[in-house]
C-alpha cells in the first residue's frame, strides 16, 4: 500500500462519524509502521477524542517512528480536547501525511508548522480533493460562521412538487426517500416554512435506523403553526425552533410551554429575515441546514445568497397543471442571463428516480 491507499482508508474511517461530529469536522487517522497498520481511529462524536488520539489509543505496538495518515491537519489548540499536535510529538511519530489543510483560524497551518519545527516530516495534499469534499460543511461554517444550506426538493419531470390539488405524497420512490433520511441525519437542522406545515403537517424527523433527528426550524412570521400539528405535539421530544417576527408574548408563551423555542427576529419584505436567522443558527453552532421549504421560502433563500447546494430529486412522472406548485417560486429572475448557476453537478440514480446535485455559484448570479 502507498500514501494514497492509506489516506483512502482514513477517509473511510472519517465517514463513520457522519452526522455525529457537528460542528466539528469528520476526521479519520491511520498509523503505519514497517509497512503494517498498527492503529486507526476516527472522530466518533462531538466532544469525544479526535481521530489522531483514537488511533494512538488503538495502537497494537509503540507508535515511535511510525507514519500517521490523517484526513485533516492536526489541531494545535485546546478545545474540548487537548491539541493533537502534542499527542503526535509525545508518541514519537516520524512522519505525518495530511489530506486537507484546516481553515480554522486557530489552526490554519500552525499545526503543520509545529510538527515541522520538531523535526517531523510532513506531507500535505494527499487525496486533497476527496478530503476537502468530506468537510464542505465544516469549511463553510468555520470561515463564515453561518450554516451550510442544502436546498432539497422532489419534483416530477415537468417540474412540479405537487399536483394542482396540492397532493405531493409520494413523488419519488423508496430509494430516494431513504437517501433523504440519510441527509436529515447528516444535517444538524431541517428548515421549512409555515406554509408547508399547514399544507402537509410534516414530522420532519430522521427515520433512518440509528440516525439522529435534526433540529427542526420553522419559518413562521406571524406564528400560525397549529398547536395540534405534529411539529408542536412532538416538540418536547425533537428540538424545535419557531423563527418569527410576531410580537405577541402570549402566543409565544403557548408554543414555549409546548416545548418549542421561539426566536423573535427582524422582518424583511413581510417575512422573517433569513440572513438574521442564519446568523442566529450559526451562533448556536448549527453548522448545516437541510432546507425542505416551499417555492417562496426556497426563492427567498436563493435570492439572499444563503444556499450553498441544491438537491433535486426527479421522478419520471408528469403532473401537468398551470397552477401546480414548482420548487422555486417568488419573483424569479427577469432574463435567462440572470439565472442562479450551479457547478460541480452530479446525477445519481436512485431506483427509478434521479438525484441531481449542484453547488450554487452566486458570483455568476450577482454580477449579471
């Protein structure tokens, strides 16, 4: 095996922490000595040991003189866990191979410099593209202090998210719905508008075996969420935030008694200011949001530059209907040249359906 092979193993280990490490990154580590793996580990959960220390703890022999493969630059500051650079130095590791540089201002090259200053050989950029892709959410959050937002919807091939009567269950099949629940597990929060709550009475939970429920965030400017909705009735079991501009303290108190957290935020164009909401979510260390809103909320988030990725689940069906809902509504752009562009697009078959994904290029949209 070579450096790439060992780093790919570290990547596999890192992915095991998916959904549990937020707002920390997913990291995997492998220790190799004399051509044999002597220890491996990953960051299992926020607040627990980092991957490097997990790998050292699992060592089957002395790590002195070994090579450490780690998907992200080792930390060099005291957080909930002590700095991994010190553990590496104490273990007598001779060589460290790194996938991604850490953009966290508390690290950002400092960890690598400490290792080099103590005579350790450091190699960077091994499987960098894959390592960077693993932690898109962390990189965005640590540099902007706002959550990474994934706009998700399911639609027919003629672009409808519901029939003309408003019926929407089910557009896609079981394989696509299973993937959605995996993403609900991955993302720290799920967001919808009160219109979706009124129309569908959704539960917005993760129904993947062994998964974690996201924090539910409902954009409800005037506090219209029904008290008997599934969202409110389960608020004491599943963390729930109602983002509102409603000044009525009595109404807010009723939701709070039911277990909801009610955030009063500024109003913008008749709705809750989404930018202010993202700032508040970021301040609470909520690093990622799966946006499962209706067309109006989706457009508002795109228009304000708050969406980083789009997931479109496309079913081989046609609903028709001029009044049938589409996934992105609002005012929209005036000309094709003003379109929101997506890059790095991929297509994944899921049963009879397809998942089309792309990253939003705001500089293209805003400069036209």
